[in-house]
C-alpha cells in the first residue's frame, strides 16, 4: 500500500488533486509553479516551519 502523497504547497495536508489533470504532486502544475519560483518556495518553507512549530506547542504538556 502506498502512503498518501502530501501537498508541498499546503504543508502537512494530503494532496487533494485540486488541479485538473494532476495525479499527485509529481505532475501538479501549481506545485511546479511554486517550486520553480524562489520567493514562493521560500514562503511555503516559512509556512511549513510555522505549522511545525504550532504542532510542537500543541503537543507539549
């Protein structure tokens, strides 16, 4: 069984095939556009770090 693909544009969320014709992140036009633009890619990375920090705070006692 394959693990569910994660969306690189929405950190922590599964790929929902939101772009017509995409079969996953590997051929998604939105992922391609974001990951080939340095500024957008940096924004996604920053969002992922914030989400990871929030999850860490929620699980702390």
